[in-house]
């Protein structure tokens, strides 16, 4: 399964390739922003394997985080653990 994780851009570097730092609920990581040239500081992006693949609004980012947080519980319930 492949997951895209939402995060908020906290800094942008206009180098090539374009990159920045993204905050994932308190954990900050460098991310390639080349596929989201419209993304700016404060925007929320969906990140897959270190690449921002789309810009989303804050509500969508929060909704996705809620789903991801619920997944371990759903998996435990489904497996009967």
C-alpha cells in the first residue's frame, strides 16, 4: 500500500530541484516541492516518498490525518488483535 501523508510547508528553497521543510504534525522533514510549484509557506501538501504530489486545503489535510491515525485501530479490529 502507498500512502500520501499531509503536512504543512514551513519553509521553501527555490534551488533546483525546488524543496522545503514540511511539518508533519510536529515532525519536520525536507521534501521535494518540484511537482507542486504553486505551493508556498503555510500551504498543506500531500507527500509521498519525500515528494509533495498535491496541494490540499487545511480541512482536507486534517481529515486525512484523522483517517491515518485511525488506521492502526482499524487494522487491529480487522485482524482481531
